């Protein structure tokens, strides 16, 4: 059962929702940027400068969180997002490598 913030446990992560979340190019960009950063890096949603409205940014990050791709933690007025790298490698070995290797554009 997902926690209060909507993060699924590792054993609850399913390939369908993960692939659905990664189907969107902006969400893949977020995952790619987090995958390129050192492990444990946490960034605000606005730091990704997605070319969409704030409501759409919220939607994208909720999709990533509920699929299990990112962990979000509230910090004052913002939410910090970090990649669930170890959980993803455990559940779907090699998936992050494929996303990270995809050329932008």
C-alpha cells in the first residue's frame, strides 16, 4: 500500500505504471536529469524549468511519484524530488540505464 504521500513500496511498483509515467517526454527528462546527478540528489520541481503551467508540473511529478520513480519530500513551500535509484534497479534492472542513455529531443 502506498504511503501517505503516494509512494509505493518497492514490491508494489509495477511495470505498467512505470512505463506509462515514462511515456511522457517531460517526465523522462526529469528522470534523465536526476539519473545524471549524484545519487541522493534532491531538486525542487521548479528547478527542472519544464515549459508547462504549475498545475501541469504538479501532475507530472504526481505521475512520477505514484509510479515509484521519484521520492518527494516537503521542504517549506516546495517539494524536493529525488530518484528512487536503488529501488528501481532492484525492481527493474537496467531500466534507468536505458532512460539515461536516450538522447534528448
